[in-house]
């Protein structure tokens, strides 16, 4: 994931720790690779993402009416 976001693994670890501390994500063991973790949005994280997309969509409609 950190390669796709063009940051170091240390930076990604820090960002994930901050999101986890705020209870926006949870880390889950990867059943296929014991060395890896998967990241899942919590319900609070999903709510924030939904609000962000709503604001982006509303802004886009106001500037680019259909």
C-alpha cells in the first residue's frame, strides 16, 4: 500500500497508527500470509468517508451542473 501512495513504509506505519488510535481503522491478520495485516475501515471510518464523498459530490454538482 505504501508504494501506491508513494511514501515510505515508516510513514505508512505512522499514518495507520494514527488512524487506528482514532478508531477509524482496524488491522486484521491476513489468513493467507501471517507476516501481513489487512486494514479495514471501522463504522466511524466509513461514516467519515461517506461524509467526505458527499461533500465532494455536492461541490462537484454546484460547479459542474449536469
